[in-house]
């Protein structure tokens, strides 16, 4: 355990963030089973050689992601894994991007801002690090708006990236070129949600309308995340079909 004192290093990455990532790895590896208690704050301080404030900030981030839960007067425990059915499917990235290119996209805004917590973690950034954010609406000819997109990409794409966007080319392909990277894969997560005020406005639906919300993370060799996108789809103009073959 004392060897962990050498894992955290002083430098540009805050100690609490390094500690959070290491505790996250220990949970993911099932060192602590769901429902099991974590070491106390004093024990973690001793194991890693850090202050109580550092430990509390790391634990707070894990609680925010619902990986652990705090029980007053008792301590912190690993959260139970969510129930339900989780299917993992694979497909062609090339075909997926070809379908995405069919959308006629309109850029609403391009800003540079600190990455939201979830986006920063998906892009593996230092907390508070700036990213480029694009808000876009995707339309299909003759049908109207189909998708409202929030896209975050690393600031390293450069100042000229926003000025030279081409609407007929998927954003991730342009990020790939700007970063001189090679796109290798993508992850996609689909969940039910409500449209919300901003997406409802641009999709022409009530903010409380049930919709499908998609999160995508694109990776380039060697497994480096280069784009995070959240897409809200119009419920009457988007469907997700899977062809299962024997």
C-alpha cells in the first residue's frame, strides 16, 4: 500500500484528480465489490501521502459520477452497478460516417470554454482545461431539423479550424485532419431523455418531449479521444434499426 505514495506526482495535473483516477481504476478492477466500503479518509491519506482536502475532492468527484455513495457517520461505499440490460453491438465506422454526412448541418455557435466534467473525462483532459465547443443543427432535405448537436474537440485543432468548417464533411473528419490523426473507432451510448429548452427550440418540439439522446466518443490511433458529441434527435424523424443475422 505504501508504494502508492509514489504513484501521485507533483506537476500540472492536480493531486486530487490523479487520486480520483487511481481510485476509479481500483473500483473498475473490482478490488472493491459493489456495496463494499472504501478505505477511510485517514487510510487513503496514509496510503497515498496526501492531505484530507485532496482525498475529499477525489471522493466528491467519484460520488458525482455515482461510483460511490456516502453514508453519514459510516463512510463511503462502492455504488451498486445499475440494473437492466446492456447490449454491446459493433458496426462499420465508415458506413456510420457516410450516413452522418447526409445531414445538412448548420453551425449555431463556436466557442472556447472550460470542458464540462463529463466531457473533460471523456477527452482525458486536466480539470478545467479549455475545449472548442460547436452547437449545430442537422437537417434532412424535405423533413426539417432532425438533430441538435453539442460537439467538443481539443483546443489543439487550432484557431483556423472554426473558420474553415465544411458542412458537407462530418466534423470528426475535419478534426482528424486538423490534428493530423487517424480516426480508428467510436463509442456510442443511447439513452432516453427530454428535449430540453435549447434542443426543443431548434427541433421545433416541446422541451418536455421524450427523445433519444446519443453520446459519441471518437478515437484516433493509438486510442486517443479526439471528439465528444451529444446529439438529441427529433422523435418523429429518427429511428435506430439493427439487423441481426444468424
